[in-house]
C-alpha cells in the first residue's frame, strides 16, 4: 500500500498541475490557436465541472470496485488521453474537450487516497493525512508555474504536454499493478448517496465546501497570470510560483490544527474568514504594485487551503461502509464550486472588459465576487456541529 500511495501522490501532483497550468500558458495559446482569457476560463471550468460530475460514479466505484481499477482506468483513458488531445489542439474548442477529459481522468486520484485513509487509519488522523497528500500534490502547482514556463520556452507547449501525456499514462498503468484494495465492508444497513443527502449535519457544511476553494483555485488556476501582466506588467510565472508555495504551506499548516486546538469547525471558520478578507482586499484595489498584489494572492492561497479540514469534518458524519461515497460527495461540492466560479468569472471578465475604464476593473469585480461568496458560506457554516471522530 505504501507504493500505491506513493504513485497516487504522483498522480495527484499531475492533477494539481493540470488544474493550474492554463494561467501560465495564456499567451502561447492565444498566439498559436487564438484562445482568449475567457476561452481558457471556460476550459478551466470544464476541467472542474467534469471532475465534479464524476464524483458520484467514482464514489460508487470506490465502494464496490475498489481504488485500484477505479483510479488506474480513468487516469489512463481520461488523463493521458486528454493530455494527448491538448497537445494536438488547433482551436479553443479542442482545449475544451481536452480539459474535460483530463478532469475525468483526474477525478478519482485524490478520492482513492482519501478512501484508503478512511478505511485503514483512525478518524482522528484523517485531516492530517489528507492535508499531507494535498500538500505533496500541490507541488504540481509549483511545476505549473516557472518550471512550466521554462519548459514551454525551451521545447514548445505541444512537446511539453505530449511528454506529460506519456508520464500520465505510465503512472496510470503503475497504479493498476501496485494499489491494494482495502477489504470491502458489507453492511446490512445499505445506503447510497441519497442516504448521505438526508443528513442535516452535512447540509451546513456543503455551502462552505462549495465556495472555500473557489478563490484560491480560480486565482491560482486562471486569473493571477493575466492580472499581474495586464495591471502591473509583471511576471505571471513568478507570481504563480509564489502563490503555489503559499498554498502548499497553508495545506501543511492546516493539517494538524484540529488536533492541536481540539476543533475542526473553528479552525476552518477562522482561516476562511481571513482568506476572504484578503480576497476582498484584492478586489478593493489595495495592491498598488506588483509585489503587493503577489503577496495578497499568496495570502488568499495560504488561508484558502482548508479543503482537507472541511473534508475531514464532513467525513466524520459518514458511516464506514459509505466512505467512498462520502468523500466523493464532499469533493463534488468542493470542486464543482470551483468549476462553476471559473466559468462565471470568465463571463464576468469578458463582459466587464468591454466597458472597463482601466484594465484592473474586471479583475477587481471577480475578486470581490469570490470573497463575498466565502462570507456567505461561512454564515451558514457557523451553525454546523463540530466533530473530531
């Protein structure tokens, strides 16, 4: 299982890379195939939405087929196949198809890891293990910044993505041979996703789950590059790298805090309040220079990484025999929210850019929108029940 988890962590590094790499490739894709920022917002949104749509079938597959077949087959067909389509793209529509396929391919990777954690380790350790996996995977964010920009400059974007397709395929095949499926739990209680949807406790967590990762995911994956370039004339790669590092640090910091403070709810609540305030500060134009903007983006990334803590909070209410469906249902809300906000923010930028008096105005509207959404999610989450086991 250690080897299996190692390969799953490599696969999750790829998943994090694929969800964030468009921000750095905006210029080359615009020049070569005419992809505008709103086109890439649509493509990025399709990655998240296809990823989210797969969570229900992935949850069923994890509980019934196990993580070995589920993760390896989808990553091979969707992940490697989608990357190949991307490398051969000649229009923005091809990028949309590619990102949709890659989202499907990446959809089981993290949840397969969470399924193993939920079945093998104690509930008290879930948040720490989940944070560690996300923290390791977040190195894909790093790879999707300056290293990607350097590879594209040196070899070309098509060649770079072609190599990524091959690497994705090799890892997918490896997963089939090394993952060990945990013993299946048979329960007379039965149950399905509908069983989980009938639990009132989860409905107070879902709204924050839906919006908490949207600012960090949308800003790092799409808007940080165009914003710092258009508004300050600064390096998109450097800004993306700094924000990616902050997100990795935030993930590792959040991990043990529930056990240190004896609460999951209030750690997640406090962190999201701070993250939302930094996002709103960006929207109000508090950044007057390149590095001020980069530091604000980094703060949004750091405090916006409560995803594993919220996942652990929701998982604590889910019966063991529905662990696969439970973690994927939570993930559906988390990733689906990012995908929807990517698409909405893309339309906002396209619409507001027509009448904007300054290049920063459309971006500021997007940042304010995302920050306010988190505040709304927090207002509902404040009434949920805290649980550690």
